[in-house]
C-alpha cells in the first residue's frame, strides 16, 4: 500500500505543475506589453521616411505648375507661328514670281532703252505740275499736250485724259504728287482692254512649219529684226529657215545670208531681180520637206503709198498658201519707233493692204518717242509682239504691256 500511495502522490506534483501554464501565460503577457510594442518603435524610421515623403510632396507641387506653365508657353508658342505662317504662305507665290536672272536682265535692258522717252516725259510732266496742289483742268491740259508730243497719239491721249477726268470727278481731290501713279495705272488699264494677249516665249508648236512673212518700209531694221528673231527662235529649240524674198534692194540677199551664217540657220535665196513669190514658194517648200519648225520670209521694203508693191504681198501670200494651207500664219509689220507719228501712219496703210496680225517696233533705245508703242497698241488692236531695245543680237524682246508701262514709269 505504501508503494501505491507513493505512486499516487507522484501524480499530484504532476498535477500541481498545471500552474505552469499560468507562468507561461504571464511571460506571454509580458511579451505583448513590453518587447513587442517597443520593437514597434522602429516605426520611427517610418516617421523618418514620412518627412522624406513630405519633402518630396512639397517639392512636387511647385514643379507641377512649372510643367503646366511650360505647356501653356508651348501651346502659346505653337499658336503664335500660325498667324506668322499665314503671311509666309502668301509670300511663297511671290518667291515663285521673282524674276529669273534672264528676266531681270531683260527688264533692265528695257528700262535702259526707254531712258530717253522717260526723261522727256517726266521732265515735261514735272514742269507742268510745279506749284500745283491738285489735278485740275489746267494740269489736264498740260498733260494732254505732253502725251501728244511724246507720240502717244491724239486718239489715245484723249482716252487717257478722259479716264483721268472721271477719276478726278469720282475722288474729288487728287494730289499732283500722285499724278505719275495715276497716269501709269490708267495707261495699263487702257492697254489691258485691247484684247491682245502678251506672248510668253519664242516657241511655235501648233503648226509646222510656222510661216512668218515680214513686211515694212526700207530703213526700219527689217532684215536685222529677222536675224535677231531667228536667233531667239533657234535658242528656243526651233529649226529655222530664212527666205531672201527681198530681191529688189541691192545687197539685201547678201545681208540676209550673213545673218544666216551668224545665227547658224539655212537661207533659201535666188539671184537678184528674181520673182519674190518664187523665192517664198521655194522657202516654204524646203521648210516642209526638211521638217523645219519656222520659216521666215523677208520681203522687199516698200513705201506704204506704193500700191503695186503693196499688192505684191497678196501674191506672195497666195503662193505660200498652196504649199502650207493657212500660210503665212503671221504677217509681221516692222516699224521704226523713232519715226513717231509716221510709224502710226505706216501701220494704218499696211493694215489696209494686208492682214497684219503682229507688230515689231525697233530702235526704242535711240528715241524719245517710245510713247508711240502705246498709241499703236491702243489704236490698231494688233498685238505688239517684239520690241528692239539695242543693237546686240540678243536685243529683241517679247513685248509685255505691263512690263513696258512699269519700265516707262520706273524712276
């Protein structure tokens, strides 16, 4: 029994240690209270991080408006070029319209050739308006006399004066300082109503061969104009042949042959005294057979009051028409601008005798009567196609109404 009791008593201390869980619980409470909350103090680094975050948050806000301002500035800068871009787009065609070096050289040559006409016109105009403040009847009377004496022609002068009178009546007051510009505008407007287009190049591609018959009185520079025209046509890529149908004037055939050699084009000729119609026939026939682009027929210089010689032009026309229907396609009347009103009379007689459809005015560089170009262009409604502005082989230009008037009034 004692042994049994001993064994029974031993479990009692084993039961008593059941208090041990209480001791186990107590340290658990201690761990909850002390050690585990104190390690939470390393949350202080979080507090240390929080100011870093706060610092970044403080730095970011000023940057945000800066970025927004930059965007606003960019959008404003992007908006600014738009109005600037519009005029530059408008200015682009002006760049395309800028004259080439060749056109600029031609313009300078034209202005130089009109120097005598300009000096005469403007010196008279300056004297007429000196001391005047408005464009009145006295100024218009003076202007009328100036235009007539500059060989513009009576009929054309009256048209110009009438247009300026209407403008004075409409605007009520015109200063004499504006008279040059007013006169330029009205002359340009008058010539623009002639229903004749300006020629842009020396190319002929619609008819092959394109036949040109050149007429005019002796001494106007007819043969020289033919040589210069052949040079321009050849430079434009045309095959050109010349016909020496002026068989009356001594050395006329030889002169045309010299031009042919100088320019490098063929010349069809016969002996002196041959029938001009026969030479014209041979020239057109040769051009058709050889595939030439342009055939230029020189005819004898004739006075406009010689009926027999004028009628001969009709005979030459009929002969050429048999080979190339419609030939000659161009009857070019050459006039000497230095003869002034006589050139207008010649134009009148030749247009009555034959179907002149193109004009060439020579020697503009040596005369103060360049205003005759305006009168002829206005009165006859025949296009002035070529103008001679010097003695060089290149001094033949296509006539442009606006460029001519601008050069005439250029100071």
